[in-house]
C-alpha cells in the first residue's frame, strides 16, 4: 500500500514520476476514443502501481473529474482532466475543474498541435497554453493546499523517428504539509 505523500518534496517526486510514466506510454492517437482510452489506461496503470483505487470516464465510472485515484482509507491522490480539442478555451474550461479538488496531484492532459508542426510552433503553442492556465490558477481559486503539484502535460505527436516530443510543466504550491491539527475553539465564538 502506498503511503499518502507527507511533504512537498514527496509530492514533487510523485509528480515527476507521473510525467515520466506518461512520457514513456503516450503514442500517436488520431481519434478521440483512442486518445481517451490511451490516457486513462496509462493513468489506471499508474494508480495501480501506487495501490490506489481509480475511476475514469473511460471505464464509465467517472467521479466528478475525468480520472480520480485515491488511497483507500486515506485521501484522493490524483485528479485528472483530459482534453482532446487543442483550443486554449476548451483546455482552460476543463482545467478550472481541477482547481477545486483536494488532491496533491492535479493533472491536465491536452493536445497542442499536429504532427507536421515545427518544434518552434509546438513550443509556442505549449507556452500559450501554460500562460493561459497560469491566469486560470490565479483567477479561479484564492487558496491552494501547501505542496500540491499541478501538472500540465501537452501531448504533441511523435516525430518521424517515433520519439516522444510531449511538453510537460509542473507548478507546485509553496509550503509544507506539516503537522496540521485542529485548534480548540473558545466558546462563545465572537
């Protein structure tokens, strides 16, 4: 059984492990159904490797987000949204849902461009998406859990040599989780 991450360092390491897992498993998919099946299969395998239970739209058990993994008897470990349409508006709409989740790992997977695009064009597109989502992070919620990691995983089709050319970003909120506990409330409350 995987233990729930206890520090921002552990959360960051888990976020990097998830990005590496996706990077090794993403293949070109030209159709929405294959895109979703591949993404959710990869996420289920990652969740299984962490002894997590998981739900996804793909397996027809969606639980608020496209994908959710949790450690039984503990908390949610990962929530994810996956957007097929490569438009900033559609990506931002799904991304905003993630920000309300209480989970140390939040993943937004999106397509950014077509196979024929140059490295420069794909990089510019990924940067445009990143900047747009950074604005969403500032505008949607005022507070985030210390240490939580928000992952933006931009899928860009593999090159002619079959190598993965995806672009990923991790935004980690400041602070440690620490030993938080309830503080006694004095009565009467003013």
